C-alpha cells in the first residue's frame, strides 16, 4: 500500500499540487477552494472525497434535485452522493494503473465544483449551530 501512496505523492508533485500525508495514510490535497480534498487508498481504488454538509431534516427536495442536476450536467469525473445524511463529493480511480492525466482530471473536477457549485449548495444547507451550543 505504501508504494501506491508513494506513487500518488509523486503524481501530485509532478502536478504541482500542495498536499500532506497524514499518519493514517490519508493524503490531504489543497484545492482551488478552501476545502481540502482527502485521498484514501482502498485497494484497488484511490478514493477522493470532500464533505459538503448535511442534508436538511425537512425541505430537502430542492437540494437533492440540484445535486442530481449537477451530477448529470456539470461533473465529469466526480459525483455528489449521500452517506447517511451527509453530502459528499467523491470520485474513485483505479490505483494500479493511476496516471497523471486521470488524477489531474479528478482534482480539476473537484476544484471546479468547490469554487463554482459548492457555494450555491451551502446556501441550501441548514445553518450550522452557533459554536458552543
């Protein structure tokens, strides 16, 4: 597994992407937005993930419709999905034959989503509770 992660790091270096490898072997990649992209190896795939927020308890129809519209028309290599009530942007790449073009395409898709789509989606999410509440 370490060899595959080393390969991912080499590709990120060639792509000129800033990243950090955490002790749990998650690679955190800086994005064009402020939200970092998490890369995890789950052999035989490399999974890229960003948590967007939680689905509202009520009135989620317009948000879910918008996620489906974005999946169908604006994303090429990634997709929005639900994990429980949590909205995630994710993509998977075959790790064994991973190349620079594939990794860059996924990261570019994430960058576009985080800068162009997520701000709209965040306005459709419930407000976070005040800190300390």
